[in-house]
C-alpha cells in the first residue's frame, strides 16, 4: 500500500474477521448449509424430476435458512440488527437471493455454454456464492455501523 494512503476501515474489519476465526466458522457453517442445499437439489432433480432451476431454488432456500441460524448463533460475534430479527433475517435473505441469482447465472453458463453436468456446475457455483455471501453479509449485517 502506498505511503500516506489510508486503508478503508472495511478492509481492516474483513481482515480481522479472517484472523478472529469468523471466516473459518463461516466456511464450516457454509459446508453444512451447502450439504443440505445440495442434497435437496439432488433429490428434487433426480428423484422428483424437477428442473435444475427449481431444484436449485429449493435447495438454496434451505441452505440460506440453515446458514442464518448458524451465523447468528455461532459464526459472527457482532450483529448490526440483533434487536430486530425480522429485519436481520430479511437482509440476510436478500443477500441470499443475490447469491441465488449468481448461482443461477453460473449454472446456466456451465450447463448451456460450457456443457458440463448440472451437479458439477452447482459445485462451481457454490465457490462463487460463498465468497460473495461472506463479504456481503459481513459488511451489511455482521459489522457494527461505523
């Protein structure tokens, strides 16, 4: 970093999250949520013969709910809206919906343009949404207002 140039406080807080273990706990919580998400995705896709988009949506909703519960009770130490669960969950869900849009885009690209299996495309999408969701949720929900 150039001398005399201040680092944004958000960058310091994100780095603090990595050092404090929040990133590792978020990763572990995401693995649990993704397992539930992927399992429901597979069941809807292969057992109930639903389309990949609907199957991914059902799985993603389950994953968001599980991720929220783990995030507020185990992952993050600071909560911006801890006095208002409805607002907090709605905000958490909105980030999840944005992540779902990213997931759908990666699935579409993988399935239709790269011609890879829906299952493999879903794994690729998981990595993209993990990074997006952690950063967005940390900044907007689990970081005290500056």
